[in-house]
C-alpha cells in the first residue's frame, strides 16, 4: 500500500512566486508526530511539488559555506563543522542551523508560540536535515548527468517572480535591485540558486509526470467509498467515577508534580513602546519663496513641454524570437494573442516620458518606443533580461508650466522633503541614543514621546488570561522581534511606512513554566478528579470490552454495568458520508470504526481524561462497483499526487544511495544542542 507522506528533495525554498521575498519552510507528514506538526509540514510544498526555489536565508548560508569549503583542508565527515558529506561535497553545520531557523520562522506563522525546543522534539530538525542532504544529492546527480540551466532560462524564471514587478505589473530593474539589496543578496547569488532549482526540476519532473494508479487498485480503493458500517460508540465518562470528597493529604501535590507539563503556561512578554511620525517634528519646515524659485530653476527641464507614452509589452529571450513575433503582430495578430501563444504575459505601463521609461527598462527600449507612432509596434529592443516586444497604446503632449503654475506643486514637494528629512534626522538621533545605551524611558523623556506599556502578551499577539482583549495594533509589526530580543534592550523600527516609527523594548519576560500550585489549585484539583475518575472508567470499560469479546451482546455488556448514564450512540454510516465531512475534524471513534474488523470491539481513550470510548462494529456492508463507474477515474486522479510523492521519495532515496551520504552524528548533535540552547 502506498504511503501518504509528502517528500521533497530540498529543504527550505523561497516563496518567490507569492510576490514576496520571504522564505518558506517545507517538510513531510509522516504520522509519527502530533497533527499540529503534521499540518505545519505542509509548508514544505512548492507549486510543482519540487524544490525549485531555495530560501534567501539559505542562499546566504550557502555563500558563506562555499567560502568556508574552498579554504578548508577538511577531508572527511569527522570534521566538527561538517554535518555530512554528500558524494564529494561537504555540508557545513552552519547551513543546517540557518535552514532550521528559517523553517522555524515559517512554522511560527501558523503557531507563533512554538519554540526551537518543540521544533526539535517533534522531529522537524531531522526532517530539515534529511531534505537538505537530499537537495545536495539530487543537485550532484543532475550535474553528473550533464544537465544545464542557461542564462536565458534563468532570466525567464526571474521575469515570472511578482516580487520583482512594479505597480504596473512589469518587471522593473530598480525594483529587482532594491529587493536583492533588502535581503543582502547579489544578482549572481539569486541566479545561482535558481539555476540549482531548475536542474532539480529537470531531473525530477519527468519521473513524476502523470503517475497512474493501476485500474485494479483504483477499483479496490473506489469500492471502499461505497462501504457502509453499522455499530455503536459508547462513552464511559470519567465524571461518573470521579471522587467527590476532598483529596487526601498530598494527593493534589503529587498529581501536580507528575503532571506539571499539562499546566505549563506559554512565555509572555510585556512590551513598552512609543511611536512617532511627522507630528513629532517640531522644526520650522515651511518652504520659502526663494526655495521654490531655486527648485524651479534647477528642474526647469521638468516643467518644459514634453511627451509621455504608455505601452503594452512583454520580454522574450532572444532577438530572433522578438523579430519573429513583431512580424506576426504587424501581419495582423494581436500583441496579446502573440504573447499567449509564445507563453508570455503582456504588461501595460502608465504614461512615462523618455527618461522615466529608460530608467525603468533600458535606453534602447525607450528610444524604440518614442520612435514609433501611436498604435504601432516598436522595433525590438534589448533590455536587462531579454528583448522587448511592445505596442504604443497612448501618446500625451504635456504643455510647459510657468513658475506661478508650478508654485503650489513645488511647495508641497519641498514641504514633504523637509518633513521626511526632519523625521529621518529625528529617528537617527533616537537610534544614536539607543546605540549609546540610553534607556527607553530616557529617550521618551528627551524627545517628548508618549510611553505606553502593553499587558503580558503571547507570541501570537493575544493578551494572556484575557480572551478577546484588544492591544495596540502598532505592536503587531514588532511582536516577532520582541519575542526574540533581550530585556531592556530598546530598538527602533518602521511601522510599515516611511513616516511612522516605533521605539520599543521588553520590560519583562515571563518564561514558559507551570505556575505555583496555589495559583491554580482549583484547576489542578478538578484535573486530579478527572484523572482518578478516568482510572475507574477504564476499569469499567475493560469489563465491558472483555464481555463483548467473550461473545456477549455489546448492549447487554453495557447494561451489566448498571449505569444508565453511559452515553451510547448507534452508528449507521457510509464511508462516502464520512469523507463528506472533509474540512471538519472527524471524531476519533469514527476514524477507529472505519479501520476495524467486522464483529470486533475496541477501546479508545478520550482526550483530557474525559473518559473512555468503546467502539463496537457489528456489520460491514460492501458495495459493488461497475467497471465503468466514474468513481474509479476519480480515485485514480485523487491518488496521482500520492503516487508522485511516493515516486519522488523512492527516486530521491535511490539517488542518495548512489551518490553516497555519510552523516556526522556528533556534529549533528552539536547543532541540535546549539539550537536548543544547551551549549
């Protein structure tokens, strides 16, 4: 039977296609860890199910690792700074650490309260490492086969990344460079990453294309959908057997010591903060007439008559392709149809003058656009990532403006520039104070900022112990940082715009721990009663189970307990009806009912000591399925992704065995200890 786990060949990949430059984590769901972690592992899926794009954090780690490897005389896996050797390539410990940190950051987007200790305990570090080693193996294997990814192919990938487009939806060189600088990357680093991802795609995609479940197997699985099961589910509540009197001396204390983990409270933090913006600038920033006149004279060319043009365009890799497409469009094919047939997407720009268009694209393209008539197709022109095919959509003649006509506009520009400069100066002065060790309170007093203090917050932004309580939305952008910084070490941050800032620190850290018993004695006593009741409820359930397995009728075995308050629910349900509940949590007793043998009875513990389930399956009615039933084709289609996962797992495993992966368990353990703070 095929496994239902999801595997990939690489560890953490950047979600370039989402329109951001933020890394995402990806892993597999094996069923050996809690459901929460299994759902989190869905982060490790890309749009092709293949490792195409590696995260920016990993890119940085790879860059350092490459430099480290180049200058090293390391000759085997035993080196303390190498977690493994894949083929002839060493995998540095620093890469595993940075990859794990990146994965944890993405996991925290679903569960902000999870820490590195839980991440490691749930086996996710092992998953990250396994996929990192698989990535190395697949990359080495692809190179051994002679696979190559040329510059034009990489260019095509860059053009498809929304994060590198401007507001008009076009690839913008300036936006591209800004995005790279914001992540500390170079064009060469990004291209190298995309090249590696494309090589892996070339290698793995053919093996995973259109997998088909054999018809006989599909028919067997499809017939299960028609299956109907009848039986009963009984709950033996712990409350029926819970002790009613006061607990004996030391009983609650002993129970609490044994069960402290269940009462552990998550880490909480108290944040002090002050915000400032343009309203905090006290300097006189009103523009003078002299400043307005000087600005007009300096930029006189901007107020002269000029021409602006709007174009629709797309970029192709080669000049030959561009010329061929231009000829077809001039022959009667629309620009949009030509782009669609060639596999490209048309983007339209706003009105721009010659210089603005040249800055956004290339000088050659701007010259070609301004040489063509309105509605015409411009001559192909080269840009940074290929050759432009463009149509001139609109031409606008902008008349000249006098100083009097431009006065108000110039005054507003100067005012905004002065305000921005004053605000930058203010933020720089505050930052200097923080760098010199000035406390947040002293900074707030010196710059006349209003200091505010949050209640104790959880990492997900909720107020601890106060459901529904509202906190200042200004804290949200810095909440993640606040849960990573030390106490009383103030920081300055932007609030998502160029004119609002927040200066903040953590005034108190309340570690994750179980509180003193006296604070929650009532809660612990109630839990002790449930636990004691659960023990006796299980004994009662075991008696019913033994009688039922001995041949007694299930209902009669329940009646023998002489307890009318047992909760018994008859079940008459088809698997199709059960599957219709997809999207909602299916009760564990029902899941068990559909995995049991006919005529059997099983015992299942209910969560949080509320009792014990007895699940009795009386009858299984199988349905006949016709050879041409559409359900068979539907089943084969639904199993396609599972088969692809299985094939990928097997292929990746075989590649790893052929390339050779030698792990350094001592170095891996050192990484684990560093991540959880043991060393």
